[in-house]
């Protein structure tokens, strides 16, 4: 058996490599996407309404629709509230949605490419590499690529870190979960140490403090002028990954099975690593390293829609957007008037989830050993 029939058979027989209903269909995809899109709309309104200055949801809708050209809306709000909603909170909410969606799809793809349920940009050192590249540009004032210098440096750092972790963890043609995580932690530690050294030795104290705050992850400071690049990168990344979703499914069945079906695994992984590093680098340059979104959301989404990447990728994008928008809302109100870096809150959620995932995999491994 070969060709499309064999490929379909392998896809349908994908084993539970990543742990969450990978062999079952889950909810109908249109229903799941409709629910997630509705949740995202509600989350966006909440993000625009909640803050140090509360804006009623009705006024939020009025301000937004009026700005979009709805002539029937009669303005009954102050100019200050309009500025807060359109110029301060709207770019922030959109960046949260873009970053959450991007990190979620990158985590989904990494878990398939490396066939490891613990794969995630933050844990694998990819975010640390992107941060080091971005901070190097900031500290030394490099402007080789003009306004895109920060994103270009973050992309280079992310790609270099990912390749280093993958090469370090791969021994004898195989990668184990433990070796991958340890390699990621080691590489991230080294890169973080270099980053801290750069900050400590720079003679621009105010700039160093701003960069240090940025390394904790946050959505503040974004403007409409800087939002287009993360948005365009997300659209590119999701489009390419959706086209390659069948190949991601094949990888879950194992490298030998994927090769039998005609997939050049090494070349495919190389192309995907470049793409995922590009998405991660641009997002880190825009909002700093925000961890664990790419770890949690793919597993949660698989519980709802199953493991087929044609279903997981769009659902993970919407789920990640919803999660990070609400995380940013919490960051603004939990300790008001002080704002908590959103990366701190995602780590508080992701750390326990990571420990639970480790214990679950350990119990499954022990169960297989007894059987």
C-alpha cells in the first residue's frame, strides 16, 4: 500500500505521542472554532473595558464601531475615553491576541516536529535566544536592518538557540524527553547569563532597567505603527503550518513511517525550524519572552478537538489569543495601580501545568513498563 491511501492510513493511525485524545476526533471543528471566536470577541471587549479607567462595554462597542465608520452611532463618551480605548488599549489587546495565537501554534508545531509533549519555545531556550538577540541590538544600538533590526536579531537568536538545543539533545539519531528538556534548560541558562552580563555591563542605566522589565514579558508600549509586523508574521506562520498540517500528522507516527510516506524529514524539520524561529523572534521582539503559552494551549485544545493538526492549529491559535488577552487583563488589575508583567502570570499558570505534565508522562511510562 502506497500513495494517498497509505498516507491517509498512517494519519488515521497516529499514536498518542502527545498524550491528549490524539486518536479521536473531538468536537466538530466549526462548533469549536465558533465558540472560541465568540470567547475571543468577549475577551477583546473585556480587555478594552477593564483597567485603571473603567469603560462600560456598551461604550466600548460604540467607540470601536464609530471609529470603523458607523454613522448611526451617536458619540456619548469623552475624548479621553476614546483615546484610552483606541490608542492605548486596542493595540495592546490586538498584540495580546496575536502573541497568544503565535506562541500557541509554535508550541503545537514544535511538539509535533520533535515528537515531545514538553516542547515549547520558552522551555527549549528559543525565547532566551530571541531575547539575547534583541537585547544585543538594543544595547549596542545596531541598526543594520533599520526598524526591522530588532526582529531580525531576535529571529537569528531564536533559530540559533533552537538548532543548538536540537543538536545537543539528539544522540544516536534519537531524542528523549528528558534529554531535550535538559538541553533546553542548559542552553536557556547560558543565554540568560550572557543577557544578564550585557545588562550589567552597559553604561546606560535607564535603558538597562527598561530592557530588564521587557525580559519579564509585557504588552505595554505597543502602538499601531509597530503592530503590523507581528500580525503579518502570525498570518504567514499559520498559513504555512496549515498547508503542512498533514506532514505534521505524519511525523507523529514516527520518522520511519513519515519517510515511507515520501516525507523528507530532515529537510522538512529544517524549513519548519526556520519558520518557527521567525515567528518566535518577531513576537519576542514585540512583547518580550512570555512562557508556557505554547506548552499549555496545545494540550488543552487537543482535549477538545482531537489531535489532527488540521483541527488543532486553528483552535490553538484562537485559544492562545483568548488566554493571553485575559492574562494581560489580570496583569493590569490584580495589583492595581501597579502592573504585573504578563510573563510572570503565564509562568504562575504554566509551572504547575508543566509539573502535572511531567508526572502524567512518568505514570504512563511506568504503566507501559509493567505491561
